[in-house]
């Protein structure tokens, strides 16, 4: 009998020491009512949002978390500093926690599992105070670079540098709109991949989580919204697998590859694209197991309920049978007999 994903046993913690600065940051853009919105500030808003989005999606995510391509040491450091300006902590912290997300996707050990609530997966996990430390054991490959360790430890350097630059170029309007407002927007577009892309969209692959492809999220995050594709093939530099799935980050990486800044872009193989593909009549085992784990979590929260252990065992056995049904359906066998279900 397989083990269901982790069960929710504790309430979501709240750390006001961590949450207060985060919430106050959201209020700063309101100062635009007093300082105004200049044309220069609007240009800064667009440029800082777009460039930093690329540094997060192409840098923190696809490079540092998944090693989907190779860089020399200097461009690697520049990419890390660009990500630092996005006010999402250091590259080692970001990538280490994201690797846990893939290792334990949609279980209790996932840092931002929707099982703990939509708001938790969107931003609660960041403001909780639970995940402030960098898990260096998850990121030993990049932890050997001293400049990355320094930037990870002094993650305030990037935001302060960009904030000062925006003020020098655009004055108070440049600072409020070009830095603070674009940062808030960048936060929530990034967070939407953890939250919305696990509850809204379509699934192409039977991954063992609730990931979905969402074109709107892909548009605002420069390609990160093809999340079910990504969970199916995490190490791939390309997340929009079809020609109509716009992935701006991948296009930029391809451009850098042409001038030999980026090397060894990992592409999806035909076998990987075909594997675990959902088709009409097939059971989406990954999503079913996720739903069953949610039901198990509800039962586990009520240990005094009569028959709780039996219900958990039944849910687990149901997941195993669903997997057998789906596997044998793909093989053209008689599914109910293969799953150990007799007729008559």
C-alpha cells in the first residue's frame, strides 16, 4: 500500500515580525498620489519589472533551481545580482526552497502547498517565519561559489542599489513607481505560479501534484504559467512545449545561446513529451492522489473520529487501484481484472 502525501496537522503560523515589513511595502506605492507618476517613472516601472522577471524566471528558477542550462562564472554572478534586486531574498535561499517544492510537491513538506490554503501557497509561507533560513544542503552545487554565498547573506544590497538608481533617474516618482510598485507587481505575478497555477488551468500530464497550465499566468510571468509542463519535465529550459505556448523567457535564453553566453539549453525530448500524457478516458492519477490526500488530511485533523484509520487506508487503496486502472488502460489490458477487481 502506497503512502499518501503528507497530512496537515498544524495551523498555519503567523509571524508579525516577518509580515509587517512585507505589508508596509505594499502601502508605499500609494505615495504616488502625492509624488505623481512621471513618464520617466512609467518607463522605469516597465523596465524594472521586465528585467527582474527574467532574472527570476530565467535565473533563480530555471538556472539556479533546475540547472536547465550552463553559464560562465561572471554571467552567473550578474544573473544572481539581477535576481537579488527583485526583493525575493538570495539565489541560494530561493533555489533551495524551490527544489523542496518539486521534491515534495503538494504534500505537507512542500513549502507552499495549496493543501494549507490558497493564501498560504500565495504568500503566507513567506511571511510565516518558517522558511527564513537557507537550506544549504539542498544547494551544495551553487553553494561553493563565494560570491553567491555573499549575495545570499547580504540580500539587501540588490534592492537598495536598484532603489537608489531609480531615485537618481526619476526622483521620488521613480522610486515609488519604478521600484516599489513594480516590485509589488513582480511579487504577486511570481507568487501566482505557486498558488493559481495549482488550482486554475488545464492539465496535459499526469504529474503527482495539482500543477496546471494557465496561459494568463504564462503571459504575466514571461512563460512560467505552463506549470504542468514544467512539473512534468522540471530540468527543461523550455516550459511552453507547443508553438502556441508563449514562453518569453525561453526565447530570451535562446537569443543568449546564439551569442554563446548561455550553453547547453536542455530541451524536451520526444519521449519525455509523450510520457504520462493524459488522453480521453484515462485516469489523472496524479490529481486523484492529490485530491485523496486532501481528504486524508481532513480525516487526520479529526483523530477522535471513529474509523479514521480505516478511512485513511481506504483512500490509500483507492489511489493504488486508480493507478493500476490508468496503467492498464494505456496498455490495452482489461483494467478491472488487472486492478484486482472482480466482476460478477
